[in-house]
């Protein structure tokens, strides 16, 4: 079975938050075995979604430098339906990585790829937590659950 992972980052402006609570005492969580495909995907997520976004020009330059192929408006519409956005495909071995950039009013970025069963998102969480630790103003986003064409979506 192939799983599809979408890593999303939404840029939000919020009042500064107090520092996060300290991790409970005890040993740190066990780190799962590293999946090379996940490692590449998380590195790209960090580079594009955490470092380049919200500067659309920086995203364009990065995608061009990596030789990414822009998606057509019809291909972007499959993911975003009526929302504005852009996307690219990057070759990753025998599979593609899809980078999607949703444009305002939401300014979100995602990196998607099919992965083998049993993958974890430990590396993604580590990249996101490191990013959040260097910046203030993050607020939890209210979870949204919806259904589209028989597929339950939780974001």
C-alpha cells in the first residue's frame, strides 16, 4: 500500500506566544529508522516552505534552480479546486515530489510524494519545531475536517 503525505505550512500573523512548555521528564521519544525518501522530502519542505515562503520570488528562483517543472493551471486546480495557487514537480528517483504553493488569502506551502508504508513524520516534526523555535508569533490553527468526493480531509 502506498501512502500519500502532504506536509503543509501556513503563514499566520499572531501575537507573540509564551514559550512552549518544557518537555516532560524522561527519555526523549525514540527516533524511528530514517527513510531516505522522507529525508529528501523534509529537506525540500524546510528549504521551500520554511525558508523561502512567504517570498514568492524566492520560491520561484529556488524551483527554477532545482529544475522543477511548473504544473499547468489545470493540474493545480486538481489540488486547490477554486483557490489560487501554483505548483511544481521535481524528479526524485523513480517518483516525483510535488510542491504546491497556495496563494492568499491563505498562503500555504506543501510538499507531497508517495511513500512506502510504515513511514513516520518524525523528521518533519523536528524541522517544523526547529523553525518555530526561532520565531515568535505562532498560534495553533483550528482543525478543519471536511469531505470532498467521498474522501475525508483533515487539515
